[in-house]
C-alpha cells in the first residue's frame, strides 16, 4: 500500500512538472515580447501607442478568450490542447519574427496569444484535479513554470536576437516541439490520475452554473477579478515599460534592461513557490492582502533606483512579492466555482489578466503624451486600490495545516 502511495505521488509530481514546463514554454514566448518591442520600434519607426497596440493584441488574444476555452474544458475533455497550445504559441511569435509588415506582426502576435489561451485553462484545470488536498501548492508548481518562462523570456529573446536578429524568434520552435511531445506523452496518465484524485467529477457536474453563482459568490468573484486586473496593470506596466524606460529615458544598456525584467520575473517565480503553500496554511485572503501592502514601498524605491545593484535587488524583491499571489488567486476562484474549474481558471488567468492588458495601450498613449516616468509613477500607485479591494474579500479557511501533496 505504501509503495502504491509513493508511486502515485511520484506520478503526480511528474505530471505537475510537465504541466509546469508547458506553462514555462507558453509564457517564455510571451516574455520575449518586451525585448522585441525596442527592435520593432526601431525597424518600423513605431510610436509608443503602436507598441502599446502590440502589447494589447498579445494580451487580449492570450487572455480574454481564455474563459471560452475554460467553458469548453468544463463540458468535455480537451487535453489535446496542451501540446497544440505549446506549438501554436511559439509558431505565432516565430511569424512575428519574420513578418515584413506591422499588420502581419499583429497577426503573428494574435496567433501566439491564441495558443497560450488554449493551453492555460486546461492545464490549470488538470493541476487542480490532480492536486488532492493541497491545491494551492499544486497550482504553485504549475504556476512557477509560467513565471520562470516570463523571467527567462527576455534573456532567451536577447540571445536569439543577438544570434540572428528578429528572425531569431524562429528558434522558439525548438523548445516548443520538445515540450509538446512531453505534454502529448502525459495525456493518458493525466486522465487516470485526475479520475482517481479529483475531489469533484472531471466531467461537468449536474449542478448548474446558475446555482453556484449566488449573490455572495458573484460579488467575491467581481472583487477577485478587479484585484487581478490591477495586478495585471502593475505587471504589464513594469515588464513592458522598464526596458523602454532604461533604454530611451536613462540611455542605458538594452542587455541590462532585459536583465532587470528577468530578475523581476524569475524572483516572481520563487514567490509563487512560497505563495501557494503559505496560502494553504494561513488562508488565501491574508496572502493577497500582505502582497499588496508590501509592494507599495518596494515599487517606489525601485523607481528611485533604476540602475546599479540596488535596482536589481529591488526588482527581485518587487517581483517576489507581486507574483507570489499568482497561483493563490487562481485557486481562490476555482474553489468559488468547484464544478466549473475551467471557467474559473479562464476568468482569472484569461479575462482578468487580459482586461488588465488594456493598460498596455493606455500606458503607451500616456507615455507618448507625458513620458515613461509619469507612467511608471502611476503604476506605483496601483497597489493601493488593490489592497483596499482585498480587504473586502471573504475569509476562506486554510485547507490544511501542512503536509505533502497527496
């Protein structure tokens, strides 16, 4: 019996790692975009507003349509989207790397986003289903791949750009093919373990969505979505405009700008590892509130020190704090809609983050009008309303007081 449990736990960890690798790949592709933006601006003489439009297309295509994939996932098994999503996301960015016109670049960015949108709800649903009692921990393992991917994206993109210019984005297809093969191999095992360990049936429950959407649940979901939108404003504002701020305003080195973004995002990946288990132990709301409370002084200090070792340290601390709630907010929504996990995942990973992407276009227009420093000052104020909204979230009891994944 003990051997069977150990075997099941090992399989659980392996499948979560594979899901995390797919998350890493799709977000590695998205993380390459900030470094690509200065190249596109120079090659096509684009305004900040035009660059903001690229950011908007990327995030809307990758995010806003995710609830549709989530609803589809709740109705039937679509695990095959896991390998397909990996391939399509990289293929779209490769197209943006070779496209001869601004319009075709937008098409490639949109295709890449759709691949990402196809992967996320199904993958997060599978992580939830096989997570057992430690769902926030399981979602942290899945989520850390995405944050590592976002963090490595600027560095990997810089390597590809140095190697062969904008066309180097085609190199993203190599890791995409490898991870897609792993994801395809994992599909039968995912199905077996999800059937064994899910706390709810994998197929659509007889309980309808309307019966779950009580007034309290709707209000709580609204608060959570607004919080994630504000967090997305901060995330997108920092990751997309820090390189432009360092290169254009401070006349700094583009490689250092890419390093700042990577440090911010990779530290966020570490924060994700800690955020899930802490939320399992002490509660979701407490972790979300503490994150926004701590990020307020951190961002202002980072803005004051945008060069040298202090900028790297503050970027690391800011990323750790802000992104630590990534998995926590997903699980929070999934537990509100336990019979519609795909929809809940799509709302948080997709819709809320995608609506937050509107900030990319708004920030671009604001940068054209008032400059990038003014935009970053606004970004530094956004944790305040996010913290106030978090205060109004309902309390959720911690699921357990420790223990391993089971």
